[in-house]
C-alpha cells in the first residue's frame, strides 16, 4: 500500500472509531429514536477494513452498530438535554426496543423510577422505556411520577392521573404501594 493509501485508511478508521449514537430529533430525550449516522452497508465495509488493518475491537464495534441495539443510557446522572457518554448497546430484535435488563420491570434493580406509561402496561417489553430519574428516598418512583395513580382501569390501562380522586383508585394505589 502506498503512503497516501495508508494515510487514507488510517483517517477513515479514525473517523469510524468516533461513530456514536446521535439523537433522532432535536432534544434526544427518547433514546429509542437515537441512531448511528451510517448505513449498515457502510458500517460492514468499515468493519472489514478494520479487520484488514488488524483492529478486531473496532471491527466488532462497527459490526454491532449494523444491528438494532438497546439505546438505554448508562451514565450515573441522566440530565435531560445532555448527551449520555455510555449506552447499553445490547443487540435487540427491533430498533427502539430496550433489552431485557432495561425494561420497567427491572427499573427498581437499576435504581430508577418504576413508573410505566398507561399505554405500555399491556404492550410487552417491546418499545417500553424506563424513566430516567432516580426514585425519591424511600419510594419506588421519581418526584414527577410519585403522584401518578397506579390503579388499573377497566380497559386494562393504568390510570396515571396525577393526584387521582377516584375512591377505588385511591384504595388500589395504597394497596399497590404496600
């Protein structure tokens, strides 16, 4: 290989090593809509080039980027409007889905709020995201979701109304907390 070609390959692989998830829309708070800014075909070609240059670690990372990944942020502090420094990256079946470790059912294990949106209760794991915030001390939900009603309505959705005044819902919410 000529010096010019070697330099071009090195520059290309250096740029490929900097690829990381980017928000799919302006504020990027919904990690299910983050993406890698390169097509799977380009990522596979870069992975082959990395392998040819002896960089198995970069090749494996680029190959992983070719498939849907769990985009749950792993940073200790998850401030809205800031870009996380680490993501889960576990392969998933569909783009936007969380992996098994990052579903609302596992939120308490991760020290996160256990709130589930009313639309998600019967949706299965696919497409369900956990709240980014830590629960209030001694509770299982963050400050924003602590006042949301936990009762299941007849349509099998969680009420989720803030400070719900329906007596049966209040009884169910108290029982759910115990």
